[in-house]
């Protein structure tokens, strides 16, 4: 299993993804504004929701399951 995917599926990785998502949302809505800001804010939803709902969108690219619990179950 790829170490990056293992980290992203851990509780710390989930927290990092959620914080990064919130940061992108805030930057897009308050910092950039306009159409570009809305695009960045929508992109920020992906890591935020992935962290909250425990799935990793990059895992299938490395041959791992999408689900966080399934990733953590692999030894």
C-alpha cells in the first residue's frame, strides 16, 4: 500500500483533508471572489467531503479501494 494513501486514510489525514477543504472554500469565497472564487470553493468541497465521509479520491489511482475503512483494513 502506498504510504501517501495510508496517511490520507488515517484520522490525521482525514483532518488534514477537511482543513484543506475549508481553507479552499474560504479562500475561494472571501479571498478571490467572482467566478474563479466559486470554482475554487467548489473544488474545496471535494477534500472537505472526502475527509468528513471517510473516502479517498486518490486511492483508486494507486489500486486501493475508495473507502477509508477498507484502506485501513489492508495490512
